[in-house]
């Protein structure tokens, strides 16, 4: 998530993985409102609060941004479809 705690936790995880000589393949940011066309003042403020965290994540290899979704993708077919939508 493009918020303080999740980004800091992910950075600590990357540091732990690198100490173990494991290189993360990509960073995936989910539940973001940034790619959505929001009009409410609350959601516009939420998008603005995501910006510095997304900029920080973009410094890492292969950042991927997934928009907030009403229904969570569950199971291989749903996750596969999500991947196809993001790659194209």
C-alpha cells in the first residue's frame, strides 16, 4: 500500500533479503487510488498522500501499481487476469 508503514516495512524486508543475498524481483503497490479518476475531496487528498510513497517505491526495480478494487482478486484465474491487465 502507498502509505508510511507498508513502505517502511517493505524496505526493511528488502534489506533483510539482500543480507541473505536474495534480490527481490519487483515491488507491488496495491490498493492505490492514484490510477483512479476520483472526484471527492477525501479521495483526492488520499491520492495526494500516496504521491511521496509512490515516488519512493519507484526507486526500486520493477515497481507495479495496482488500483484499489471493490472485489479482491481471489484464486489463480483472477490473479492471472490482474497480471494481464497490468502488463499490457
